[in-house]
C-alpha cells in the first residue's frame, strides 16, 4: 500500500510530489498501468481535516470494447479531495447525498491511502466505451476474426437465435399473402 503518513504534515500547507513505477499497480480487469505515475498535490491541513488538491498522470492500457485489442490512453486527472478521520463518520442514518459527500473521504491510523486515491482517478479517466479507434470494426460474430486486421468468409447477415421465431412468422405471412 502507498500510504501518506499524516503525522509528518507539520504546517498548514505542504507540497507532495512522487513518481511511482507501473509495477506498483497490478493489472485490473479494466486497465493496466504502462508508464510511470506522477502524483503531485498540495496538502492543506485544518486540525484533523486534510484537503488534497493536485493531479495524477500516467498511461493506461485497456482492451477495445469492440475488437478486444489493447490500446493506450493518457491520464491527466485533477482532483480536489477532503479527508477527515473515520471516527467522524457517525452514520447519521438516511439522508440526501450532497456535493461535498462526493469529494470527502476518510482516513484511519493517521494515514491516507494514496494507492486507492490514484486507482479512483484512473477509473474516473476511463472512457465510457473504450475503443481503439472510432472506426473500430470489432470482431466477426461468427468466427471471432478481428475485422480491423483481417477478413473472413462468414455470412455477414447472421441470425440472432432470439429472433428466429419472428423470421418464421414473417415467412409464413409472406406465403399467405401470395
């Protein structure tokens, strides 16, 4: 775990900059870190509350949503997060989520988990539909050939088995009309 020891923060504002090796983050099902990670932020201390304002930069590799081939995207995420001791989370029961709740996290044992912070930022940087290119042709639904790099002899108008009953009805109605 990559931890920030809050006991070392002595002044109201301090600067933190660190470069991490990609190997410090194992691959997930969504992405793999393929370049050094630069984490830089200012720490603002107010009693037991801390505000981290900065950015994280790296390059992620992820599979294309159509052809499954890996491709890379640059990450340059900015963040503005507030941390307070976990004991202050009193669990007030049900209430409406407010904007501050989305940027407030909790720390324990006088440490902030910077690995978790960075992984959250990586997930926020991922595109909704990751594609290696906008004109990605994907895979052939019949044989699995990557249509970006090759062709196949499969019949392009393959039938979805869930629609077979509709096709039968359409054929029957066409014969009745003639």
